[in-house]
């Protein structure tokens, strides 16, 4: 199962992917410590498909 980490800072939005829930939660904590906000972890519902929110200019990094 793939997990997505969504986050925002003052000017950007990112979507990161992790293969385990533990790795996703760890990265989410790291992002919060770095000052990112609206940090959220979700299960990727459709393998290979990006969430609808990424169509609005979100950048996907791995």
C-alpha cells in the first residue's frame, strides 16, 4: 500500500509518497518540525493515480 504525505508552507504545496504507514508518519513529523503546516497522511486509493488536489498546481516529490 502507498501512503501520501500532503503539506503546505507559505508558498508551496507538496505531495510525497512512502511505502509504509510508519515511514509516512515519520516524514509528516519531520515536515511539521521544519515548519510545514496542513500536514496530512492519506492512503493512496488508486495505485498510480495522483489525488485530485494535485491537479491544482501541487508539486509531487519523492
